[in-house]
C-alpha cells in the first residue's frame, strides 16, 4: 500500500492512496487542474483513479470533485447527509457516479478495504477513513473538534496516520480572527490543536515505528515547526523518545508528500 498527502491545510486538502490493484482519492479541495498537477508530481495519473471519497462538504475538501468526476467518469462516495449538501456544490454528476458510503461501513475497492467512521465537525455528517490491504492499515483523521474513544479505537493499530494538528491555541486566541470564528475552531465541532493532537496520539500509538503526518495546519494560527515540536514533546512525555517509536512528518498545502510505501508486516 502506498499513499501521498497531496495537499493539506486551510486552503485545500486531498489525499491519495493505492493498493496493488486500486487507486483512491480522498477529497479534492483545490481546482481539478491543481489536483491533476499534484497527482502528477506524486507520479500518478488522474485517469487511473478508481474513485473519489469525500470526508465532508466544506469547499476546502470538494472544490475540484465535480470537475474530476465528470472528466474521468469517476464514482464519488459520500454519506447521505453529505450528498444533500453536495448537490448544490458539485454541479451535475451522473446518477450512477453518485454512491453512498455511510459512517461505520466497510467498503471494498478491489483489494483495498475502506472503513468509514464519524467525526465531530461543523458539517452535515463528517467522516474519517481507515484503509486496509491484507494486514496493512493507514488512517486519515482530520477536521474534528475532539478525538473520542471510539475514534481512538477505530484508528489504533495503523502503520501510518494522517492526523490533524490545526492550530496553536495561543496563536489562535491572540490572532485576528473574529471571536465567533475562534470559538468555533476551539469547540468540539472545530479543529484539533497541536496539544490535543499530541495527547490523542499518545493514547493511540503503540510506539513500534509508526509514521504520523501532521495535517490540516492553519496558515494563520500555526507553524510547521511549532506543530511538530509540540506533538514531539508530548509524545516524549508518553515515552515515545525517537524515530524507533514514532516518525513525525510534515505536510504542505502546495506540494505532495513523498509517496510512502507500507510493506507487509
């Protein structure tokens, strides 16, 4: 199984993952042209995709979905409540390309299995995903205000995690956002802070060399180095001292991460 975080941040999000026989895109929060370019940089052709999965209907996750679906005749998977919102945003998509994947379901894409799970965010019914091929597992956990025990149990055991570290609390509180926006981000339907991400990961990780990609960083209320340092310090308090325990990786809003391959254990 291989994957790349194509783009991650306040301006747009997209994630690519493939098994031996299947290629899946999660979200397309930039223009179709930009997503095609990011895929190319990662060594992937958009024409080879098998499906698009949608976490939720916010524009930084769906901006290019309609264009890609029509251009490549791709099936689009989202849950029922999300589709009610997407109908007004994606433009015309053929009925046979509009597929339902409810939270809590396991869906098969060839030799890849995808488990969807509900998250807490200010959207109709947001979801995260776990991807399986044989005994390999990768989880995607972004856009949520808190990490419930159910989510921790669902994603635990992954070989790699794409995990939200959206903001530094003090930067957010001292920043220029209106108070209503700050309150929303800090709420249980907002985004994870660096500290909350570190504490949740401390509860989830086994310390067996898992890779964690810190994702969805706020451009205004976070910094890459600060997110990594904060999470690293918290994980050290949990006993994860070095890369033999956990590898922390950065993501970018404008360039894909290097394709990471998960090998059979």
